[in-house]
């Protein structure tokens, strides 16, 4: 390059007006085999006057599909999940049939740790009993979110609730000192693995971005499904913060299949804020890098334009699997929109 041209281009580059070399292309995120199996079924549990979220399914002894889900008054808008949510039971012949709501099973209890909300249900079956793990809080805010438990002998209840939380936050200054939430429990080698989300209070209070704090995942292990659960010393088991740009994750669902643990979650900046991601681990502690598990809604369906009051419109959250003989057969998610422009379940068949 001639000296005069070099000086001119160098000056322009200093002003940001030219690029001296080609930029490296960003690699495409890896796509999981799981993502390739998904066939959209559509929305379910579109309830007038309510937002519906957190749909956790299980096959009952009647061979019907039982779903436990969160709902709250639509007048509260999307923020009603944190202050005024309840957990409700519904039943259908199949995941693709109409669901009949049977009633509320858990409501906030004034004076208890779950006084202001009951949210994030996770249903499972161990040793002849049904275990419904969930999150409650006592002040309508995130800093009292705690994981708790209700147990029943039958899928239709009655449900025995614990008067104390199942898992407390860590000591002040630890990564998980703010709360415990988003429970997911699986059984392996005669142990019960409870995965939970949390973050640090100082990071949360000092954050200035649109998403405060940095959500990570921890593991607690017990000999019995009702605990006591002891936190794994190597926590957090998933921490995306070193990736930069406040990358994080939430809404994890964990299961064990073919001698490996698998985790579905919602991406919060590892790739973007619209994908679902999937990871795997041999021991449930050291997890692989994520691959795409599912895409935004416009990959599968056509929807009206986003209304102003739904800021999460167009993405799927809270992935939960319907398992049959330990294998996933349907994916249940939550998605804003639908018939009443609130939020409902959205279901995929796993065709693979």
C-alpha cells in the first residue's frame, strides 16, 4: 500500500469510518437433536381473566394427562406472578385434548413463608406419592422467594403442605444469598437431585441493566424426596457470567435418561434471549455447553403483532416435559398471547 493511501485510511479508521480488515463471522449456535424432534401442537389452557404460566405435566394412574400450572388475575398484568399467584390442577385425555380445570390446589397462606404467592410448580412421583415442589414468597418481592413442597397420596390430593421452606438461600455474600426458586428434582443412584436458581443480592441491587443480577444454578442432594437437602460444595453448577454481557439462564427442567442428566432452560444472553437451550452432564454437576433446544414462536406459528402490554411476546418460557417411562414425549411451555392476549400453555409433540 502506498504511504499516502495508508495514512488516509488510518485516519479514517480512527474516526470509525472504515474497517481495515474483514471481521470474523460469528459461529452459528449448535442445534440439538432435541430441537429437530419438536412438532407444534398449539396453545392450551387459555383462560379468560387469567395469565397462565409454569405448566408441569404428569401421566396419572388413570392414563390421563394431569397438569399443575400457575395462574393469576389478568388485572395484575404480567407482574402478578410475584404477588397473587396460585397453583391449579387440570386434566385431559391426551396432551392434544382439551384440558378441564379441576380447581386451585395451592393458594398463598397469610402468615407463612408462601403468604403472597405460589408459583413455579414442578410435579413428580416418588415411592408411591406425588411431590409438588414450588416457589412461594412472603412479601411480594424476590428476596423472600423460597422453594417448598406439598405431598399427596393421590394425583387429586389432598395436598399436605410444609410449614417451612425446603431450601433456604446461602449466607450473605454468597452467590445464592438472594433466594431459592425454579425447582427441578430428579432421582439417580439412590439420591434426589434438586436443582435451583438463585443470584447474589449485592449484584442485584447494584445492577443498572434491564436484567438485574446474574442468575445461576445450584444443586442440592438428599436421601429422601422431602429432604433434608444439602447443597453441593461445588455450586453453582451452571454459571454463564464469565461469558460477559450478563449472560445467564433460568427455568431449568432436569431429567435423567440413558445414563446422562439433561437440562432444558431458557437462554438469557448466552446466545440471545429468545432461544431455549439444552445441556447434558454425566454426573449432574459438570455440564456441557448449551445447544439450541427450541426457537422463538415465529419459527413455528404466525401470531398477530405484539401488543404493548406483553413485553415477552413471541418466546417460549418455563419448559417442562411430559415423561412416559422416563422418556420425553411432549414439551409444555408458557407463552404470552393467545385468545385473550394474556398468557397460556403452548405444547410441542416430541416426534423422535
